[in-house]
C-alpha cells in the first residue's frame, strides 16, 4: 500500500513538475490573446467615432459606412460597400468621384412603366478601357469598373501581354421581356449589360463569338474575364449557358444568382 501511495505521490509530483506548467502556459497564452483581442476591439470602438470627428483618418476600405474606393484592392468589406453603391445612386456617383471619374446621374426615364430606368449614367470609360458610351444603371457601371480594374486588366497583361483598350458591347437598356418568357428582362431597367468582346492596346479584336471555344490565349483570356464577372454580378451568362448567349456575356444585378 505504502509503495503504491508513494508511487502515486511521485506520479503526482511528476505531473506537477512538467504537464501542469504546460497547461498553465497554454491557459496564460489564451488569456493574453483574449486580452489583446479585447484591447484591439475597444481601441477600434473608440477610434472609429474619433475618426468621424476628423481626429484621424480611418482607412476607407475598412469603413463599413463608406462607399468603396473603386481602385482599392478588394477586401472582406468591399462587397458590403458595393451594396451601399447598389442601394443609392448618389453613393454610386460619389464612388466614381473618389477615383477622379465624375459621372452624372440622368433623370428617371419611363416612370411608372415596366421599363422605368432610374439612377442611370452614361458610361464611356472604366479605369482605363473605353467603351462606346452607353446608358446603364450606375450600380452596373461601378461593378464593371471593379471587374475591369481588378481582374480584366491584370488578366489581359498576364495572358495577352498587353492591356485592354476597349470593351465591346451590345448595350444595357432594352425594353423587352426575357427571351421565350413573359417576365421582363433586367435589360428593361438597364440593370444588365451585354459584353461581346475586347480590343487590345495593339488593336487585336477578341470576340466571345469567335474565341470562346478556342484553346488559344484569347480563349483563355475570355474564360478569365467571364469568371471575374461572376465575382461582381448576381447573374453571369456565357455561350456555355445557351445559344442566345453565343456571342456575348450577359451580366445583371437581378434576383437570380448564377454563373454559367
Ligand atoms: Zn443581356
């Protein structure tokens, strides 16, 4: 008995000498991390109101109540900030003003009809690529800007070795129903855009119709462009969806979400 008791005590001493301090260290580490996290949260809670009074500048890209800087690298808050742009046309024009591309809201057209267009702008240029001027909802213009600046131009440099000078398109507004359906198309409210191709800086033309199915670098570029559109629009349709889209990418901000 004594021998067993002594052994147990020895075992107990052994545990206290090595395992228990390790547990203690882990516990202290967890507490320290917890304290650090709470300190950071408290600093943020105090600093944010201070930034609103101009005490210091809170970075726009980390401000959930600010419209996005369309040129800033997207982060976990960007899609939230884009919802502010979608919700209020003046937020959208403010976002364009921030990047030095002032854009003017047009008066509402077709009020109280199924083809009412509000919050529209004339879009003729994104961050560097031009396009034939087209009236579209400002929210669509802002999302095209994000896509062109953060995905399209880098992909063009990487895959084609040159930037895109012009985005070719079939337009935004068209007062019509969806093909083979009775409900109105998102085009009826200029809440959609049809992209047919691209012209590179050296003048090369790449079209969805001719290059989509090719295994060339142009085909690879079109697939990268399409996948990038899916990041910014609720609905993106390509030639892979159906024959109606054999020659363009359709994007819109309607309720239906899909990337086809
Ligand atoms: Zn379309």
